[in-house]
């Protein structure tokens, strides 16, 4: 990891749209920074449909770190709104606008309001190891046991 301890202790963010809302943590214990919809008017997301929501923000994520975009649990559990790609990844060398792909997995339309919190950005260290081809892998007690191999409970 190449995070320089002497560097600034903040995440540089730039508004690429004037109405963008800078993200904050909802509580002091929140892992994620809330990302807000930077849209000019309400947007109806129909059941089974996807859309891309701009945040109006760009960030300079430090090298050795990735910005992971996760769904907001309340949108998923209460309304069936989740990320269309499962988890978004903002690489440390990306400087464009951060956008959030959303999908409506419910049977009801959902209206996204301007400024609404639509996802969360979590900064996570990344281990960048080179790949080396080998003939064998070390043995483990699990071995090649895959899906369901450790039991249901």
C-alpha cells in the first residue's frame, strides 16, 4: 500500500456540478460517506429498470485506496432499490464524476428526489500484488469445496 502518512488527512473532492452536495458521514461511527443524487428534478425509477444517478462530485482517492460504492441499506430493504452492479469501484487514478447505477428490484415505482442520499462511499485499502502463475497451490482443509461445501448453518 502506498498511502503517505505525511499527506493530508482529508479526501479531496471537487464539485463538477454547482448543486452537488459534499458527502458526510451520518454518524461518527458511519463507515460510509453518503452520496447524494445531483439531479434537477425528481426521477421515477420503474420496477425492473436501471438508471445512472450523477453525484456532481469528483474525488482524488489516494493511491493504494479504492472508493467502494455500496447501496444504502434503507433503500434496499424498504424500497428494493440497489446498485445495478452490486458494488461500484472508484479507482485511485479516476478523476471524473462519480455516478451511481441504481436498479429497482421492487414491484413499485420509486421516485428519486434531488439531493436524496442514494449510496455510500467507503474508502478501503487495496493490496496490489503481481500475479504469478504456479503449478500447484498450498493445501487447506477446505480444498476445492465450493458453494455450500461448509454447510447451511
